[in-house]
C-alpha cells in the first residue's frame, strides 16, 4: 500500500503543471504523514531483526559467507532508520529483495534505505505542492477529495492504462 501511494504521488506531481484531475488527494495526505514518520524514533532492534529476517529470508542460504555477521550488520544498519522506511525496504515486491538479485552488501542496503527516505521526501514535496494548487484551484480539488476509490479516481487510473 505504501509503495503504490508513493509511486502515484510521485508520478502525478512530477510534471511542471499539476493536473488536479489526476491527483489522488488521499495518497497526498498519506505521503505527508509518511514523511512525518521520518522524524520519529528509529526502529527498535527487535523489530529491525524481524525485518532483517524478511530481507535475508528472500535469498538462498548458500549465498551468505557468514550469515550471523551479515544479520548483525543488517540489524545495525536498519536501526538507524524509522520503521516505515525499514518496512518498505523489506517488502519483497518493491523493496530490497526485488531490487537485488543476489545478497546485497551492507552498503547497498544503507544506500537503498537512504534512497527510500529521499523518495518519500520528494513525494511529500510534490504532495504539498498538489494540495497547495488544489487549495487555490476554482473547484478547490473537491472533486478529488474522495480518494482512490472514487469514480473520478478510477477513471483517471483507467486513462493511464
């Protein structure tokens, strides 16, 4: 869910002119809340270990030279970030397991966590811009206020396909 809303906001606000008929305001608000979570506390070590297991579990055991050392370093890297970022990074569909075919180096994991953080900040910037444009738009963006399940949003999704 997080990835879809994030990608939708980045795609729809990347243009120089924001088209209010394409903006999913519910996703914009969700992305701004996600950015606020970046200022929160880092993920606790126990939870980071669980997310680390999600990541390492997606690779073959024989690919690890020293699995215990890798797991320790991975958790040490994950605890430096908020849970929202770590959760997105461990997602097997959009996160690290999908991006890296082979076991990533710890530096690659750290780079990916930073990239996710930067993507959230970029999407939040676009979301704030879209919300600001919607506020001064004659219709006030009210047609989009229903979120992704509204008929208007569904029509916009179908037009993209």
